[in-house]
C-alpha cells in the first residue's frame, strides 16, 4: 500500500485559495399566497374565466386573432427604444460581473523603460563616502560621465517594479549617485494578488450574479409594459375609429330626419321650432367628429413612437377603419402562486434581495484582515547589450496584510448599514408580491364589472333602436311631434356610443389582466 505524502505548504495554499465566506448565506424568501384569486370565487357562476395551474399567457395577444396587432407586436419587440435600453443594461450587468470575477485572480503587468540621470554633487552619502568634488565646484562633466559609463561606478538599486533609481525622499537625492551620470535599461513583470481569504470577492460575485438576473428581469418587465401599452393604444385607436364612423352614421340619420321635418314644415305640419331643434341636433353630432378624428391620429402617433418610427409612419397602414378584435372565449389566469415565478417585478425584487444579502457579506469581510501578495521579476542593466544576461535579473516577493484596528466603528457601521439595506430589500419584496396579487384582483374585478355593464348596454342599444324606429314612423304619420323623434334619436346615439366604448373597455381590461399576470415576456 502506497503512502501518500502531502507536499509541504499545500494545505496552506489550499486555505488561501478557498478560505471561508463570511456573512449571511442567502435563502430565497418563503411567501404564502392564497389558494385562488378571490374575484374568481366571487363570480364563479357567470364568469368566462377559469383557474388552471398552468396558465398560458405567454402570447396572449394572439388570443385576439388580429393580424395587425400581431404585426405591431413583432415589430415593437425588435425596435422599441425602452426595450433596447433594457437589453443594454443587461449587457452592462454581465460586464460588471466579469469585472468582479477578474478580482479573484492575480493581476500581472509588464513594464520596461530607460532612465538617464545625474545626481547632485552637493549631496553627501549617508555612509560617509562623499563623492569627490572640487573646491571651486567646476568639476569636469566629462569625468562624471566617464565614471558613470565605466565599469567601477555602482548604480543605485531601483525600487521593485521599476521607476527612477532614487525618489524624492532618497538620501541620494533625486538624480541618483552624487555627481554621477547613470543609464538604466529595464524590462520586467509585476504581479499583485489580494487573497480572498474571507470571501469578500466571492460575495461581490454573488451580488454581481444577482444584478445580472435583476437586469434580465427588468428587461422582461419592460416587455410586459411595452406589450400592454401597445395593445391598449391599438384598441383605443380602433375604438376611436368605430366611434368616428358611428358619429358619421348618426349625422347621416340626423340629416335625413331634418329633411323630413323641413318638408313637413313647408306643408304646415311642423313648426319652425321643430326645424331649429333638429338643426341644432345635427350640428351637435357634427361637432364631435373632429374629436374622434384627433383620437385616431394620436393613436397612430403613439403606436409609431412605440415602434421607434416617425409619428406619421403608420398613417397609411392604420387609417382605414377596422373592427375591434374579437374576445377570447375563456381566459386562464392560473393560481396566485404562479405570480411568484412569472411576474418579472416579483422576480426582480427577489434578485435584489439576494444581491443585498451578498453585499452584507462584503461588508462583513471588512472586519477581517486583508492579505495580499506582490512579486516582481525583471532585468536591469546600465548597458543595453547586457540586458539579456541572466546576471542582470532581479526579483522581489512581498507578502503582506492590513487590518485596521482603529477605524472608529466605520467597518461595523458598514455591516449594520448593509444589514438594514437587506431588511429593506425583504420588505420591498413582500410589498411587490402583495401589489402583484392586488393588480390581478383589481383587473378581474374591472373585467367582471365591465362584462355585466356590457350586457346591459347591448339591451339598451336594442331598445333604443326600436324606440327610434317607432318614433320615426309615428312622426311620419303625424302621430307624434318631432321632439319625440329627437329624444329617441339622442337616446340611440348615446347608447350606441356607450356600447362601442364598452366593447373597447372589455378588451382593454383584458389586456390589463394579462399585464397583471405578467404575461408576454416568455414569447
């Protein structure tokens, strides 16, 4: 049986490489959610909604079966400026993570240079060997040069890592040996390494990883926001077109009615008052048309902006009236627990909590010593021809540590601050979870309320149309006056416009629900 012998110093090297990681270890928060959405139970008898553990809201815009909407979504996903900024922030976070990881490894520099210097003749060497100087102070410069460039003249040892042979605080003065002109050629390597013994750098990498995930979730949140805003703007555009066309039809209807009233007035069966009333009603209907046209234009401008195109770029494409897209027969909303994994803002808050926990570890590591290792190796020579000789080499190895023992509580204060920021991140996470649940419940309540209102408005339009038809026929036969026709017409116009608005509101509320569910970024 062979005996395994440990290499001397290997356990110490392993300890320096791995060390320990101080600070709290992150654990994902455990959050309780209700078993189902309350608004689903409240309207379970008549709602077109179902609960399913696997909701499909990734491509919810396709449930409207509107090719134009799908085309707008596809183009916006490629060109929207807010989304492109979010993508750039993801790339930035990944670069920051790479920078944090680089700190785990030694940094190595290569340097080289040439130095020519001459020391002051009026400097006395501290060990008593003053350089020869004439009493008159006019020693020959050529003699100094000969001494420096000849073999016997010693040169001062440069500091590790290169640089001038003597610094401002050197007893030799700024230029080197007194009265001596020197040449120094140098090339070498410098290395430094801060040993991550207590895990500060590893905690930084954990925080950077969390920042990358947070940026990715922010990008996905930008997708959810973009799709919701685009779909709602598109639906408002189609609703404005429908209301504009309805206003045109009502103007035509009021014009026909005015012709009848004028004809009856000529034969004495209607008064001038009735004619004036009908003219006023026609003018009122005509006055709302420009407002609807403006809404249509603003909708096209808004969609163009979301697609990062000039405001007039979609006029030709969207100018023609198109009906509101159809509603899906059922909406699968899933369970409240699904929001914790699907909503980007919830996931982002969880990643921010993870990052805050890692930064607490970084602050904790400042309470412990910091160990570092510096080394240098190179070649020095006064003659360039001797620079490649092995006898010209130099090296230095400098291990060290620093441990502030009196910082007046700054390090401990940093730990307390990081812990408090971690607690805030946990509170923020809980708040985001609660808001996400409330968003879905509110969207469901609005959708159910609009469904009931829509049913009543359908009945109102049917009744108003029937009432106007009866009033118009009776007026033509002289059984009622024009005021009855006018009132019936106003009621029909109002109920029709309310129904168009309700049609749009149903679809917009549905988009709001999809947005609250966090759908869209998966697609």
